């Protein structure tokens, strides 16, 4: 059985270009995003790491740490960051895991157990390492996204999803399709109308099972 939503993120010991960490210690009391890539010095991955670098202030506003994963070594990560920063016009201040033995990729169920890195490999040998994990402060996986190699990830959507997760975390609400931070939210079905009014104030009963209210402060 692979990693699923609401599973605890494994407390893996990881080596990065900024030192070694146990994941739970690195997460601490923060939200965290781990985003993975099949190889350094590849075009789509470079633009994606650049997008994450450009959003540094947004991650910080949300109390969220970010960490990359790539199956190359520490020295390659350090060199690659020069390219990332050149194309993004922003410092890449987040750590990148050096997953040379694929231990992290396998533990997070991104590659089969028998996967290995052959000599002269290309990104295709680790193509499925293209995932995003959002982890809450209780170390539980709250969201998983996986993309093919040909499609660059939309980190504005990752940011939007993070906003939705933080808004609904421990609160009996959900967010509707295309929701943006500050818009109305959906009252959870676990609350009656009276309980919803007591909790949130005014509610808009669109349908008996679809009730909206203002986003809680």
C-alpha cells in the first residue's frame, strides 16, 4: 500500500544541499510542501524550481516550508541552483534532497521497489518522480498531486490548494470549485442549519446539502 491522504509522512532521514534532516524535525510546527523531480539540469524541472523560488514570500506568509526532491547528488543540486536562479530571477533558498539511492522516492511510492538508476541514465529512468505532497503540522499528508514529465506544474494552483487546506483544517467547512482565498466557503454536512448559524452566523442555503457562508477569519 502506497502513501495516501491522511497517512503520516514517513520520518525519513534525508541529505540535502543544505545539510541532513529528519523530515519530522524539519517540518516542526509548520505546513510543508515536498515537490519532486526526475533529474537536475532538465528544462521543465528548472522552470518549476524557479516558480517555487519566486513564491518564497507567499510560502512564508502561510507558515509553509518547501523542500525539493531530485535523484541527483548534493554537488549537482548546488550547481543546478545557479541555473534556477538565473532563469527565475530569484534565490532558490529551499533545500533539495539528494535521493541518489531512490530511498525517498520509493518510500513515498513514486517509484517501484525494483527501480534503480542505470549508468548513463536519463530523466525517463525516474520519470514518475513528479509529485507534490502538502503536509500539515501534525505530519499528515493532506494533498498529493502527480504530473507527467511533459506538463509543467502550476504552482499557483499548489498555492491555492494550500490556502484551501489551511482554511478548512480543523474547521467544519469545505471549499467549492475554483475557490480563491477570501471567497465564500461551504458548510460541512456534519452541521445542521442551526449549528451552522451558531458557528458561522449567516448562511446561504442554496440546496439542502449546499450551504455557503463567509470564509471564517
